[in-house]
């Protein structure tokens, strides 16, 4: 029988794996460099929220992509991913 500490360590490891996965995958959604900021879990809605900010190179990359126009990159984006369960066979 596992102890509470063992179970907590397992959960912590699972949470760290999810955070690592999010940090690796979310930037691939953009055509410019972004920095993943805060990652938080909301137990009430069973979701994970992620903040994303354009990196210091993003303005230059976007300007080049759009033909040299001036680009402002103020603020951040926030994404909320709902946790889903699938039955393993």
C-alpha cells in the first residue's frame, strides 16, 4: 500500500509532466516566438490556464512576415484548456 507522500509525489510528477508538455507545445501554435508564462490548474473547472507573451523577437518576426509594417505587441494572451478523461483499454 502506498503512502500519502508516495501518492503526492506521483501527482506532482504528473503535474510537472503536463507543464513540460504545455511549455513545449503551445509555442508551436504561433508563427512567431512566444514565451509561456504562468501555468495554473483550476480544480473548480478542471482546466489548465496558460499565459503567453510575444518574445522580444516577435515584433521583428511579425514585421518581416507582414512586409515591414510597424507592429506593437503589448499584453499577453491567456488560454484555458479543459482536462478530459479517456478510458484506457
